[in-house]
């Protein structure tokens, strides 16, 4: 069965910006942001960082910035070639199978052939060969971790716009994809979200930017209150879909809205900023913030009230969103 992200974790896998990646124009800014994120994760659990083996300077910067975490054995660095930092989509997806973890290595083709992913698509097998990943099983399906979200009890959320996009699995229709996911991930039900989007999202609307489970029966989701905002109608339609969804026993889910951050632009392009792109860690929740005092505070308060037994902390993620991703996108939990 596909595991829930709030279950006990062994470590969090992340990537690191390097000079051979698209981060080159803002490399120092991006590295500073990721170092802050890495050190925040390390307050809760171990961090495994993939550093491109061609960029020795990037490794030196990380070694210098995280001396304490490395000395304490909390941080491990792996030299592997990479295209980018988005571990959520190239990292392994974990299922429980008879008291053991199986790591599923799905194909990653740069979100439907939009970007190069030749190195990212081999990271899991490389780490397996290095002895880092055990029980790794290659899958024929193209599937990104950010496109699915599990309640840990047999139900997953996803979007039709992503999973049915023609450059991912063009030989399969919706019914065939659903059947494959139910079998492969050990699921009983898939909830398909057909509405909702964020301008600037290159992923064809990954669910982790729109709606997430925070426990077996609760979904938090992005809600737009501004009727003049371009997202208002689509997110309102998504809200109605979520209200209609039922669990395996036919019960409605508890729904908690998160605010939509005020518009952020980079080179005149609106960016897909979202508070739903948070990361569960052992005993905590790390939430992206975007320099929007009102909505940052509201989102943090909402999530802390919903998860009173976790320490909810914020990390400034405006740098990451410039390249159309956030904290959850840049990380993958390992159980």
C-alpha cells in the first residue's frame, strides 16, 4: 500500500542546485535557499543530498555550510549526476508490502518531455548500485511523486490534467492508468481531481500544489477568495469536487482551506506559489512562505491548528518558486 507522508521516516532525499543546471543564473541564491531547507530538515531527521559530481564547488559549499550536520551523521552527500533538484519527481515512491518497504522507480521524462531528465531518471538506480536504496523495483509507467498524494489507507488523490497528459503514458487511457496504479501502489480507490490549476505550473497541475491529505480523513486545499483572480473559478470548481469525494466507507472528507499567496511574478510571469507544497518530517511540518506576511501567517496558523502535535515551521521559498517549484517538490521522504 502507498505510504502516507506523515509516517515515520528514515531520511529525506533532496537535490542541490549546480552550475550545470537551469539554476545557473541565480545559483548562489538557490544554493543558499536549499542549504536553509536542508538544515531545517536536519532539525527533525537525516537528510540525503544528491550533489552533481561535475560541480566540485557546489559540494564544497555544502560541506562548509553543513559541517555540524555532517559531523553528527545527520547529513549524507551522494555524488550523482543530475539535471535539477526536484527529488519529489525523480525519487522513489515507497509502498508497504508484508512489513517491508518496496521502493518503486517509475520513469521520469521531465514532466512530459518539457525539460531534460536524462540524469535525473537514473538517480534511483545509481543510488541503488551504491547500496543506498534497497528493494528498488523499476516500473514501466511514467509517474512523478508530486502527481499523487496518499492517505495511507488505500486512497490517493491525483489530477486528470497531469496523469492523462499525452507525453507521459500516451498508450494508456484513464481506466488503464487507474488500474495500473491501483495494482502497483496497493490502492483501493483513486480520487481524480479534474479542476484547479496554478498559473506557471510546468507539471500540468501536480496535486501537491493544490490539495493534500494531512491525515486519513482530512484534506487541505488551496482556496482563492479574490473573485477577480484568474484562479478563482477553477479553484472553486476544485473545492466542489473535493466536497463530493467520499472515502472507502462512503464518508465525506474533512476539508480545510489554505489561502492562495498574493501573486508573485518573475520576468513578468506569474509563479505557482502554494502553501500546499509543505513537507512532513518526523514530528514536524515544513511550510513554504513567500514574503506575504498576511497569508504566510494565516497558512502557518491553519496548519498548526490542524496538526497540534507537530511543530510547524516556515521556510522562505520565493527563490524556489522562481523556477516553478517549492519545498515538497524539492524533497522525497525515505522510510
